[in-house]
C-alpha cells in the first residue's frame, strides 16, 4: 500500500537536494525531528506573480502539518484555493569559523516541505487542529486554559499540509579548510548557538500568590 | 531627491501589512534593526511554477542586502535572471500564554523584503560583498583569517537585493484576554525565548596553546 509513511520523502525534482547533497537526510524521522524542534516556520506562496515568505507558528501530528491564520489573511486564501505552498523550518546550531573566510559556514538543520494545502471546514476538525497547534506552541496550555469557543473556531482559518514531499538538510561538522589554508597559528572551530526559554513573566493582573503552572515552569528548549 | 533613504519603506500593495497592522513598523531603522540582529534569512522564489523557501546567511550594508551561493545553485540562477524574490528575517522573542488558548501567541520581530535582485559580476564588487557577508556572520573574521583568493571569488555567486520595498512587524506585548476569559485563577504571561552563543569549540588541529581570538571570544548575542 502506498501510504505516506512508506513513500519516499522526496518524490519529485523540486524537493531533491542539489547543493551539498551529502547533507541531505532522507528519513521521515529526520523530517519529524526538525519540525518538532521548531516553533516558527516560514510559509512561502505566490501572490500577484511574486513570491511571499511569511513567518508563522505551526504544529505537526503524524504526517500532517497544521497552521492557522485569521480567516481574512492572505495565507488562508492561498490554502482555500489549494495553491502550491512551501513551508520551511530552520535551526541554526553554530557559526563555523574556518581559517579561510571563504569556508566560513553555519551548522544547521532545515526541512523544506512542498505541497498544496487546504482549509479545514468542519468545526470538530478545526478544534482538533487548534489542539495540535496549541500542543506544539504551548504544550499543556489546552488543558490548563480556556478552550476556544464556537465563535472563535468560526473566526479562525485552520490549514493543513500533508508531509508528502519534503527535503531535510543537516550540516553538523567542523570547519573544512583545504591545503594551503591549514595553518596552525590560526584558530578554527565552532561557535555554538543556543536557544532557551527565560524566566516566565506574569501579565499584570495575575495575583502575586499564583504560581507559574508546571507546564510552563518545567518547559525546556 | 527620491533616494532609497527618504522613500517610503512600503510603496506597493504587496508589502503593505494587512493583518494586525498596529504591529507594523514603518521606519527604515526598524528594518535595519531586524535585519542586523539576524543571522539566517529565508529566501523565497518561484521555481517550476511553485514557491520555494530556502534558508541562507546574509549581510546588510546601507540599503543593500547581500547573499551568496554556489555559482551553480538555483538561488544564483534566480538572481542572474533578475526574477522576483522575497527575503524574510524573523526573531522569536517570547511565547505568549493567554488565559484563553485562542489568544495564545508569540512576541516576534520580522522583516519581509520584496524585490528583484541581481548577481555581482565584477571581482572587486564580489570581494566587497564577501566582506559584507563575513562581517555579518563572523565579525572580525575577514581581518583575522585568510581572504578569498581569485579562484574562490570566481566560483561563488554574490547576490544583492535593494532594500526598496519591505514591511516590518513587531509584536512586543503581554497576552490579550477578553471579557469572560479574564479569570484570576489562571496564569497568563510571557515565556521569553533567548538565543545566545555558547563556548567556542576548536577544530581538531588547533594547537592546545592557541587562544580563541578576541573577535570570537567576545561575541555576544
């Protein structure tokens, strides 16, 4: 059976990694890992004949990527029209300092997903999509806070994109200098880039005695 | 005189912020601030009729954005053809926890630049572009390490994009809950997201006694 799970990750030319294809990862798990570690994606679509790239939050469940927007947003229209989109998630892991400036680089992980999405119309499907999005952006918040009501669900556009066609690239290596550039008086190496959560800051009306809930206090990145 | 500096940042419809336009910043300095604080951009272009979004390093000098790629890369071809591109830089600053899941959000800064770029052809122009890129990604590395030689300059594609048309959006605010959702037993607030550099890691052939150079050791983010 030709399910998404056992189909190749990169079935057409546009998603075949061309440059530095030794950096290409082809397993579905590699795709999940990059998507699950991210909080913001970049959504690309075509508007008035030109490319548009907008940042967005997202969520993943199985082989479906979820996004949301105001019902009146351009991105909602693109999904309603089932026009082609590209969604990219990138993590910067280190600045790579080579001895030669030409070989300076970055260590990174990126996933590029191609496809045509669609809008969810059914209220229960939209509620489920909002749950996936909430669990990705703010795990635990759905159970802790107030769920969206029917009016809010009617107002929001919930979009999905199948993870059928994607490419994953990872560079995780020291600097590469060639021949004459290897000189032992020049430092070369990695400067790691770390992203982490800071101290939670309560909104003004939160009473002094109210503790930061565990799903926020214990969150790690 | 209608220079880039005194022209409006967002002269056409495609770069006019539509959603949440109270979050739009219109000064050129706001654009510079977002671009200068970033290390990775997302480059959007059209290939085979569909959108493609790829991560890239970049640099800025005045009102010019510089990027580079292998001479054989798709992105180099897009700039050689002077096809329309969109370059977006996003910083995630905080997860916004509202009392209502529907109002969960993120604090962020983003810049979206539209235009048609071009390839630099002259060797001195390319060398200058590589310097701008190096000073952005790895300030101080150009003077410390080995400069690109003529063969390397011939091999690399250096692309420029004028900062003529751009939009900047910033959300920097506490969560917003409405009416019934304001309940004093539910925590709401911000979970800041910080990005910083870690401890430099020397490449294997760096002698034990060689100190990490100051331009790397002192780097802050």
